[in-house]
């Protein structure tokens, strides 16, 4: 992978050392492809920052964004309203399975999580002020603000200052690893652990990712999300789903919780909402939460660009494009084919711990971080840009992938793994 050191001398980057300019410099993108500064074309199996769900350069989405910018870019939503914001909220409400009646807009996924947790805090202040604790997964990731990092359980966030003002309890997979993390036994272990935490603590909120993205591309055991909902109901806890990554089509449903038939109390989502054209996130709130807030209370949040008219227009156009192109169904079908092909070629192969997937979120877990890094570099040279999460290579391509592009992506991944393992 080529270096950007020549042109990025003043650039600071997220999740990197201050002077780390390694990695390719991209100059163009179209459909499922990226082009780097050296003219090397690669399939974008990262969908931008996991947010370009429909592919690069989708003209109806770009045109809608630009058209709105020319008319009205933004007003302060705390003081006034815009038609694009109204239209987007209504369009989201009409999506089956969203799990909410009101939609509050922010910019990033981190902001959406903070808003959701803030609503939970106000709910519990009105209902039972003792229930300040929050339950999350040890391998969960919920954003990069101080609060969100304090809720996450990953090593890279463990030194973040605790800003939640609450006790944070982490669910673990115990001794289960690899494919065992999806087993019935793992499901029973996690469910029992959640019941123990809720019974023995002041926790009133459970925050869960349906697919643990940064934590290793882990798909939860079948049926676990339903178990979590039932345990939350048993103990009167609120269920907040972090669908920042999985929401808006990624798993082959509009929202990942549809697969389990679960209705959350609050859902935070972001990445697929504007197809990467601009920043926008949202929280879907159920009436069961909103109706218990103190009478006459306000929702104390707000960011300068929250629900900008231009961002809402881009999001509305994204939803329309997804409907017109059947992008959600495409994600389900493409993901199933990719997973089947990767399983046939790599499951049980030397160096491969597990192959798993959920729609267009597929993981090839290898037997070490160094191996995964080497595979990522080889696969890039072959013609595919992937995402490394520890010892796992995550494939999250856009839903516009053609059959030929599917075959090419699988071939590059299989070739890369075999080449690296054979060279050890």
C-alpha cells in the first residue's frame, strides 16, 4: 500500500500516531471502485468509512445535496425548522421495523450515541433515579467522544476518561472464541451474564451493537438479541441499539434488529444515511421512552450542523435511491453469495480461524494481527481495499457490487490469504 507522506506532512489522522501518514492516497471513486494516486484501481471493500453503502458518485444523491445547498443550506434547528428535515423524519418513520416514533438528528454516530444515552438518563431521572448504570459488550465500540469511549470495552479505548457518570458493566464472551462466539452456548452464557448484572446492580440501560464491528467483525449468536430484549423487559431496562454501522441496509435489512424481530427503545444510526456525501446521524426514540420524560422537559442536545437542510436532502435522496435500486435486497443477496464463496474457499484453511458474515459485513478472522496486516497489504496490491480490525479482515463493500466484482473480490481475498500463509 503506497504512502501519502509526500503530501500529508501537516495532516493529523484519527486512530493513528500524530505523524503517521502511511497508507494509500486516493484521488477518485466511482461505483464500487477507488483509484489511488499511482493510478492503481481497487474494489472498495470498505465502502468509504463503512458509509458509502450505494457506491461512489451516485448522481441523484449528489444532485439533491447540491440543489438544496443552492436554496438553503441550514438553519438552527433549536430556533426554526426546514422542510427537508420534516421530510426525512417522515420517510424514516415510514420504514418498517425502525423502532421509533420521533427522530432526532445529529452529525456523527458518537453524537447519536450520546443523545440516546442522554435520553435514557432523563428517563431514569423521572422513573427511578437509582438506575444510572449501563450495560455494554466488552468488545463493543460506541464512538470516539470521551463518553462513548468510556462505554466501549476495547483496549484502544480503555484509557479514555469515564465521563458517563455511571457504572459501566461489560458483557463478555467468556471462553468462547472464533466460531464459538456464535454458538448456542455463547448465547446462553451472555444471556445469563446480562440477567446477573441487571439483578445485582443499578443498571437500567443496555447498549448493544447487533454486529460488533470494531471489536472484531463479530456476528452475535442467533437469537441473542431476542434474549436481550426479553431480559430487559424482565428487569424493566431500556434497550438501546447502536446501529451506527448496521443501520440503513448494511445487513440486508433496513435495520439489523429486524432480523430478530426485536423492537428497541432507542436506535442510533448514521453511516449509511447520506451515502458518505455529508455528515448526518439520527436517534429513533420510542413513545415508551418519550412519554415518561418529565412533563414540559426539553431534549438537551444540539450541534451547530444538526439536521442541516442539505444533509437531510441528501439522506432523503439516499433512501429513495435505495428503494429504487432495491439496495437492501441486493445487500442481502450479495452478502450471502460472498459469504458462501469465502466459506467454501477459506473455512478450515491454514491460518484461518473463522469466516462469518451478516449481509454486506463479512469477516475473515486469521490467526494473528501480523497475519491480518500482511493479508490486507497483499489483497490491496491484487486489487481490493479492505479493513483490518485486529486479527480480522472486514469486507464491507457497497450494495452496487456486480457479479464480476463479487468474484474478483473473493478471488483477491482467497489468493491473499493463501499467499501470506504459504510464505510463513
